[in-house]
C-alpha cells in the first residue's frame, strides 16, 4: 500500500496517461483523413481567453472581442508550430527555461497528490522537533560605557556596577549615550545579536534575572546589563504546530521527489562534457543518487 502512495508512482501514472491521451489525439481520424495538422479550439481555450480578458478589463468581452481573442490565440498557435518546424525553439534560452519550468510545476503538482496520515506527520514532527522549537526571549535594560569617551571605561563600569547593586535609579545618569534603546523588550537571541553582536547576545542569555551584571563587551563598547524577564525556549506540542508540520512535510516531499526525479533523469542521458569544462568545474553528474543533485530554483525546492 505504501507503494501506491509514492509520489513518483503518481508521476509515472500521470505521465503515461498524458502520453496515451496525446497519442490518441494525435492519431484522430480528422487529421489522418485530411493529411493536415489539426488545431483544436475548445471550451477550455474559450474560457481561458475570456477570463484573461475579464481580469484585465474588469468586464466580460463582447462577441466580437471574443472572436478577436480566439483569432489571436489561433495565430499564436500556428506561428508557434511553424517556428518549431523551423527549429527556432532550439538553443533558445527563454523557451528552454519555460519548458523546464512547466516540467517543474508538473513534478510539483504530482508531489501534492499524496497527503500524509496523522501517524506520518507525528513521526516527521518527532524526527525534526528541534526545527519546531520556539526560541527563548528576554527583556533587559543596559547601561552603556563608551571606550572612546572614557579614559578607563571598564573601571567606570565596575564602579557603577557596585553602586547599582544598591539602587537602580543611578543607571540612567551613569552611562553614555547610544542610539539603541536602553530597554530591550521581548527579544530573542537573533534579535539581540543583530543589535549588539553575537558574543554580547550569547553572554546576556546566560544571565540570571533581576541582577545587574557586566561589563559585557558589544560591538559598541561595554555594557552593564540587568535581565528583568526571561522566557525559556520550548518545543511546542504537536497539536499546536500541526499546520506548520504539514507545511514542512509537504516541502520535504517536494524536495525528495525532485531529487529522485533528477537522479533518474541524469541516469537517462549520456552527458558528455568538454574536458576544459570538467577541468574548470569538476565532473558533471552522470549516474547519481538522490541527494547528489541540488534542487533547482524553479519553484520546487523551498
């Protein structure tokens, strides 16, 4: 039963179905009878040009306008066929990328077919609990000592630290000016690091609440710090992050489908690279395993 839920199997079945439909259409009686290539215009094309017009002009097209849209669509299709017959689509970067993008979308849609059972989601959550954890947060105040404005900023900071043990009221008058607020509230480690530097953030997150500490070096100078509120990081229960788990699971399935697909694709073709190219960038993939090929940037891997 697990095999029936494999995205690659769905992709193979869908591809075979498309091929069969194409072969059936391509061998239809009208084309064989006249010897002429058949161009079909149906309900789908009519709806597409009508809806496209309505979105752009905020109204339905008139009969004449609809006729003009269909004629334009026909001209475009005929010109495209003529261009392909002349080989104009070969070595065209835009055409190649567009076709590759459409294949990528097809693979992505195939990956969406399979939906996980609850047990699979829970197993995925258990295996990746660290990635669902919520970072710890702290609120703190600090007094800044500018090395450029003081003869011995460290000594001044230590002296003030002794005084602050007796009264917090001294804090505002003892420090130097800094463009960063002296009261930082509900910030995680990354936010603190972005303002003061990673070493400062790491040091502050080790402090106990309620006491002045320091001096602690930042990207600007020295600080005395008092943490007055700290919320430890936690891994939320599965039920609280189920939607996020599902989203991550889908992304992972898309990534795996893409890796397997490209592993098979690279094995399908005999890739011959110029010696100068391999000397410059190394050997290109031939028979590769899933994971050897990096995801493309065409929308699949996120």
